[in-house]
């Protein structure tokens, strides 16, 4: 059973999907720690309500290397084996990535390599693509650029709004991320 470390910045609905999947017995893993970099992150409150180990390490004003060392320390203290970025809105340093080689996943709301970076759903609508989706990929120093592990498609309907598309992509994410973690947790190693 893999010990997960989940990093969030906001709502944390992907973290909740992981927690629900564990609770339902679909994912054989444990959440060792949920770390948020913003004290107001709703996901931290949800983690506390679920009696999980929720830790806030505020990032504001801190040098990236210094912050990332604090993150690594917290993850290691909790025996984390696999790190999941679930809406963690910060770039990670090479030091951090070296700390968990091949053991950091991210979920992104587009079919990468299309629409990396911020507001992927808006980018998809602006380009008029007919299909978008979400991607789970390994994290490297290149933003949204690591090897793709799995993707789920979301068709874009006529007259689709940003809100309706965001809802559909989120729903796809909530199914995809726990299933990828389950697959990796079942393997000898996450690589
Ligand atoms: C998700 O759309 C994810 O793809 C992106 O940030 C969003 C986080 O949503 N990286 P939530 O905090 O899990 O609800």
C-alpha cells in the first residue's frame, strides 16, 4: 500500500476524489499527509474534517528552494512514497523533483501537450477544439511537460460555456487520477 502525499492550493476536489476512492476500497493506498501552500485552501479544511493529517506550509514570500526543502522534509517525515499534485499552483524546483525521482504526478485539465499552463479550459474554448480532457503526467522541470501516464477525453458541446466545460473536465479528473494512482500503487514501483 503506497503512502501518498497530496499537495493542494485551493478547493481540493481531486484530493477528495482520491480520499473517496480509498474509502470505497477502490484504491489501496493511504494518505500520509495533505499539504497546502495557502492557509485559506478549502481542501485543507476538508482534510481536517476527514481527520487526515493536514499541514499548511505557507509559501508566500519564501524563496523557491527554501520552500521546496520544507516540503521535502514534511513529505519524508510522513514516509511519503508517491507525491500527487492536485491543484498545487506552484512551480517546483529541480531540488524537489530530484527528491522524488519519477514519484511525482500532476493532473492537468487538458489533453497535453495541448493547452499547458493556466486556464486550460478557456484556451480550449478559444481554439474551438471539439474534444479536450485531462491528463495525468509525471512532473519534471518542464511545466506540464513530463511523460504522460493517462488521459481522458471530454467532448465540447455546441454552446459550451467555461463553467459547464470546467465541470465536465473536473468530473473526468475525479475518475482518472484515483485510477492512475491505483494502477501505480499496485505496481512494484511507481515507475
Ligand atoms: C484541476 O483542474 C487540476 O487539473 C488543476 O487544478 C485544478 C484543481 O482543482 N491542476 P481541485 O483543487 O482539485 O478542485
